[in-house]
């Protein structure tokens, strides 16, 4: 094993021990090392990092920025071991490729219903039921995709209407209450699962047609097919709808409900941050700036407050 590959393994192990999942970095860094080896490079340089990051010439510039960010994080670590390592500067790529966060797609209730209906037409019965349940669970809990996939059957307590998300980001766990309709939907799924696949080799809640735990890449592929089937296209200023955007949509709709029903958005945001598993409410503020409807309601409330104070 080369020294760079050993350093990569050490970097990922140390960061994961601190609670970072690093799923994307775990996939991209070995590819970057393959590139360095192919060009005969023995260390990281800004030139090689940028060339590799922009190799998929037809890719979205945001993806280039993500690839370079992954390399930059590793290079920062590697500099402590190898002073010849160059740290790619933040502004080395165009502004639209190096950090401007694209607006997420906010799903409507009709969008979610259409996705679940389309998933119900999947040819394999268990795969169909599992995909429907996954989409529904994401929509009503706002969980991360990985959290839903990692759920074990024992993590779901239908009697007390709650589930436990264990050791998620930063190693934290949390309990999520479930609406009665969600409890009934999960019961129905488990009955169908036990009927179609009475014996499984995994403790997972959501399983494939073969009785295995779901694979995120396969699930993302299935979702892209569903998106095409119902002709779900991005709105102006938004990127193509992703499965992860269901989490964003949950947060946005929760905040919208708080404004529209006269609730306390500040308290709601703090509760939402806890529910979503954010380490700090500040991590949830992105949802405010990413949704024009939320900004409009927030501005209207601020205007009313200013008028009341000035009287």
C-alpha cells in the first residue's frame, strides 16, 4: 500500500471516529488517488487537484466544487505529515463551482403522492412496497436517507408510536414520534414484508426483494427512474429533484405551517433542529434562505412587527 493510500485510510478513520460519516469522501478520495497514480504524482498539488475535480467536463460546476472540497479537506490533513502537499485555495474554481449552494427542490404533497403511486407500480412487489415506505417515511420524519436505510426493525416501536435513529451524524441518537397514520403504514409494510419474505438475513427494517438491507446507490437509481416516470422537473433556480430534497421539504413545510398558523417560528426552528438531528439550530437556517415562500412570510411578519413598534 502506498503512503498516500495509507494516509487516506488514516484520515478517514480519524474523522469518522469524531462522528463524521464521510460517505462522499470515502468514495471520491480513492478515485483521486487512482488519478494521481495514473499521472505519476507522489503528492497533492493544486494543479492535479483541479484537473481531477473538473475531469467530468459535462458535470454541474457544483459537483466540481464538491470534488475539490473533498480533496482540500484531505490535503489540509496531509500537510501535517508531508509539508510538500499543496492546499488548493478556495477561489481556485469559478464562484458558481466553489461553494454557492444550489436551492433544493421543495416537494409538494402532490409530488410525494405521485412518487409513492409510481413506486407502487414497480414490478417486484417487495421492492415496490419498500420504496413506497421509504419515500413516505422520509416525507413524514425528515430523516436523512442513510438514517432510514440503517433503521433496524427493533428501532421501530409501533406500540408507543416512535422510532429511534441510532448513532447518526456526530454519533448522536434521537427518538422520533410517529403519527398514527405512519404507524398503520409501517404495520402494513411489515405484514407484507413477512408474507413475501418471511426469512431475512438482516435486522434491517427496509429490505430489498432478496431480503437484504437497502443500498443507497441503488435507491438513488430507483428514485431517478421514478422522477422520470412522473416527469418531475426542476423549478427555475433549483437543481434536479433529489431524494435528499424530501428532507429539505419536510423542514420547509414545517416552518411554513408555523408561520401560517400564527405559531412561534423561533421556537419551531429550535424544535425542528432537534427533530432533524442538527447539532445546532444554526444548521437549520439554510431552510429559511432556500425557500422564497418562507422568506416572504418572514418579511411580512417583520414588517408587521416594525409597524407595531413604531406606533
